[in-house]
C-alpha cells in the first residue's frame, strides 16, 4: 500500500489519550505519525506499520 504525507489512518488500538486517529507526517525508511488527539509523534517501522492500521484515509 502506498502511504504519503498528509494521509490519515485509524489504528486498531486507541492511543492512551483516547484518540485512534493519526496523520502521517514523514515517510522514508520508517513512518512518522502524529496523534490528532494530543499531538504525540511516534515513529513506526515499515514492517510493523501495516499491522497497526484499521482504516487508511487518503488525502484529497
């Protein structure tokens, strides 16, 4: 699957802040995502990233 900056994802598990929606802010050897609830930034490896996703919302 192709991921690009600005896309939003919904994860299978919710973040401790209560939000499950994230925005992709960097794509490379790993993916950096930002929680839309609290603003926390997390880096995830490309091998583990597809397992986290429940829904992928492509940026218009």
